[in-house]
């Protein structure tokens, strides 16, 4: 674990010249703006006075202070909001809308994930803000996009995992115990939408820098889910047959799955025939390598139901350490199935400094997962903890909008901020 100050002083921030006005909440939008903040952008997170982002209350667990007492900051919220400044504004009020428009005028990017048409009622849609800031990048994240028959529907990750096909290929085989559809263990569609949105914002900024032209970005969870099925989507488009669930096996490669050892589970991922041969030789079953039914990957895929039980019996005779050490020595991809306690004790994870500890106003310090983006000249960093609700309201209204302490107090009295 490292401290936030470990980033070399004086190194430039890749997006240090960019300001993002973030009207999004929960996960997909905040994941995008957190990426941009990690890369140096000034991200101003607009939240509802009094309650803020829904995920602030999505606990336990919560961050703990030095005495071990829970703070009000849910761990879920902490996962997606580092590096930002929090400003509370009631955008349902005319005064609040005026404040947001002025902040947008001084920003490069606006990010939002409201229902289609909702922000237009407040004069905060793309066309309205484009009139204030012609070269604005405006990124909308919704469940189904800005058009089409489902555009009006609310979209949630779990729902989209089902509708978009992910759950049709995730879970144990239907003919085995426990078979059936299964969602991913994290909100994968939200996270991937945040990643795609990050790329789209970066592309739009590059286009703006080259041409002076701003634009709107229409990100839909369903679009992302369909796109991210990768080879599964391609398998269907080129065969006409919907892929099925394979549990921890692979539809196109055998063996490429989990196996039970005498003391736990491992993953064996043989990507070619040579690796398969080394696998069975290590297990003392070289005859499974010379058998003509299993000589090539297409044959192993065809005959998996006969082969895999024999491989499973072979693996069960030895320990995890035997297989992991032995297969690594001969160049066959193999590894354990770790829980998160084991993940963060892994020497490679520690060497890559994937945990960062940053100062926090109520917890003293909080541990966060470091960005995996490692740039040599302009590294990502996590210098600011996820902000308290409204922590930077006065600062932003004073420094960006020129509001006096008396004006800010009056706005607070009227519950605008």
C-alpha cells in the first residue's frame, strides 16, 4: 500500500487542463468521471442537497475512523468518487439551474445520467448548454439511449445483463447441478459503460482540440452490453446459433476451466495443443495427449464430455501447489481462485501498488483501489478522497462564480445549495 503523495512531484497531469461538470450518480457515470479525475481533470460533482448521490447510503460497510467507528461514507460510494469536488445544488429550482448553466459555461465536459428528456425541463440538456458553451462535450448515459422504442425506460445493470445476453452465457450449464442464468458478481455493464464513456469523452475532446467543435455523446447500457459480448456475439452472428452457458468452461477451448484439486480449486487455461500436452504429462496421463480423439483443440472441444472427467480425476489427485508450481514451470497458464483477502495479499498486486491510502475529512484516512492506468509521463493519481456531501460548495461558488459569503449563505437559506 502506498500513500497518495507517492506520485512524483511536478509530473504533469494528462487532463490537468480539463474541467468536468458531473451531474451523474450511482455507478456508470461516476466511474467515467473518476477515470477522468484520476488522469487529472477537475471534476465537480453536483449533488442533491441533504442526500446526495444515492450510493452514499448504500451500506454497510462504511469507511471507519481511527477509533473503528463507522463514518457516513459508504464503501460503495468511495469506490467510484475519488478525486472529485462535491457541490450541492437543487437543480429543480430556477436559481439552481442558473448556477449549473454558469458552471457548464466554464467547463469542458458535462456528464449526466438522467432519464431521457428530464434535464430538458430544467434547461440543462445539450442544446440548452450548447447555447451557453458552443464547444461543450456533453455525455449522456442512459439505459437504452436517446432514441428507439425503449428510450423512455429506466435501465439498471442487472436488468441489462439479462436483456443484453450476458446472463445467457453466464452460469453453470443447464444440464448440470446448479445450472441456469447468473449475473456477474459486480455491476459489469455499468462499469463497462463508464469505461466506454471515458473513451468517448477523450475522443470528443481530441476532436474539439483539432476542430473547435463540441458534440453530444449518447451512451446506452444496452448498447454496451451487446458490444462487450465480443466473441460470443461474433459466434452467434457467424453461426446463427445462440451461445449457451458453459459455467467455468470455455465454448471454444478445452481444457480452459476450473478443476478441483485435493485441497482447493485452480484454473487451467491451455491456449494451444502444446500446452495441453504438457498439462497431461505433468499429471502422469500422457496417453491423453497421444489419444487421437484429443490431439487438437477442435477435437477436444468435440469430445469434451469424455475428456474433461478424465482430466478432473487427474487433477484431483494432487494439491493446488503441485499444479500451480508445476504448470508454471512448463509454461502452462494456471492459477488459484482467490478471495479478496488473498488478492490484496498477492505479491504481484502489492508490487503494482494497487492500494492507495488518502487523507479523509472524517475517517482520517481511507484505503482505495488505485487506477490501473499507468502512464510514464503523466501518471494517474488519487490525491483527493471521495468528497463529503457539499464539501466544496462554498469553494466552487466563490472561486468559479464569484459568489460572496453572504450570497452563498442566502442560497443555502433558500435551500438552493
